[in-house]
């Protein structure tokens, strides 16, 4: 039976994103209207339309759309100026318009950034100004620049997407996926093909983390490594843990079923540490100031290479133990540092 509430009503997280985007879009359009009025633009609606098209849910998408709009407007305006000049010099209007439109279409097909060039050309030539024939292209460019500039300012200042929380939310999902891989491979409940499928899910989460970190870099002018070192280091640390976990999973899956009990004891400490990492990432995603409990147990439970006599297991445990220990200690140090700074502020 289909749940109509789940189908038509967004979740709390999704509804929050929708509300933020609605506020940003309203502010961008209103700001463009005000700026167009101050500049005295005759074609102010084009500035509003541009801001509505450019304003996206992330700063990166807004910047990309704004860049394409400005590039297309500049190319289209240049093409229309050339065509208008040729027409004034005696060239038939049909030849000037259709010839330049074909050229702009070729440019747009070659580069996605110029996709708005044909549109700008048609606006400038199909709806000429009552004043100078060159007024329409110049007006179009000014409107686009106004809409893009206002949209960028709004995206930077008004309720941006808080990419940090998205990064840690996906980091927690990825860590939970790594835990499932290790558990399943240790108990021989799935084959290597299924492990690789689970790893693909983790890789998707890692890409989302990298995208969110890239968005966080664009949210402020200061370098991310200086203002949020834990977030800056998150993608590389997760990738290393994922690689190490696959090696452990391969070793566990290749071990005989008779060694399952020993493998489970050996992997248990790794799972405890990974569980703490997952809870820590979830706390970061929620914005909690208090670090999760269990850091000492997570570190104490990590198995040493001497826990097994198998040379393969000794090798992979040594690698994963070191990388996981470094990651847990780094997370704990940053959490304690933030907690100390918060207490000083209070």
C-alpha cells in the first residue's frame, strides 16, 4: 500500500532544503528587481528572470549557472552587434540574422558555457529597441550581469546549504557501509561480488562527501584547512579507511569457514572503532557540541598484529589499525578542541 504522506510530503530534511531554496530565490528575485530599479534598466524583467534561473541550491551550481549566463549573454550580444552593424551597412536582414544565429548555434553546440548565446541574439534582434539599434544587446548584458551578481551575493549570504552537515551525514553512511562489509565478509554470508556492490555504495557516499567539501570551500573566503581542518581532511581519511577495509574483507572472505571465530574476534575491535567514527560523524551532522562516548574503548579494542599468526592478517591489521587509530585520534582531538573553544566562549 502506498503511503500518500511519504509520497507527497517531504521529509523534515528535504522540507528544510525546500524552504531555504524558496527564501533564497525570493530574495534573489526581489534584490534583482531593486537593483534593476536603481540602475534604471528598461528591461528589468530580464534581470529577474536571470536571477530565478541562476539561483540554485548550492553555491557551486549557482556559480556555474551564472558563468554560463554571462558567457552566453556576452557572446550573443557581440554576435548581435556584428549582425546589426552588417544590416545597417546594407546586408539583408535575413542573411544577417540567420547567418549569425547559425554561428551562435555552432558555438553553443561546441561549448555548454555558451548555451545562452543564441537566446541573447534572438532577444536582441527580434525585439529591437525603439531607441538605438545597439541598445537592446547592451541592455540584455546589463540585465544578465545584474541578475547573476545579485544571485551570487544571495547564495553566499542567505541560508546556504550548510555543506558541512551534508559531508558528515554521508561520511556516517559510508562508515556504516564499511561496517556491513566487514561483518558480512567475516561471517562468510556474502561473496566477493556482493562485497564489491556494497563498496560501490560506499564510493557513492565518498563522492557525496567530496562534493560537499568542495561546496564548503566555496562558502567562505578563508581556506578550509585553516577554519575547519577536520572537514578538509575527511575525504582522504575516509578513502584510506575504505581501501584498508576492502583488504581486510578480502582476507576474511578468503579465510576458511573454520577460522570464522578467530576472524570475528580480530575484526570486532575494528568494528568498535568504526562504530565510534560513525557516531562521531552523525554528531557532527547534527551540530552536537559534545563528542560521543566510547573513544577509549574504541582505541583499546583495536586488534594488534600479534592477535593472529596468519601473515596476511598480520599485514592488513597493521595497516588498518594505524590508519583507523590516526583517524579516531584526529576526530577526538578536533572534537575536544571545539568543546574547549565553546566553553571559553561561554
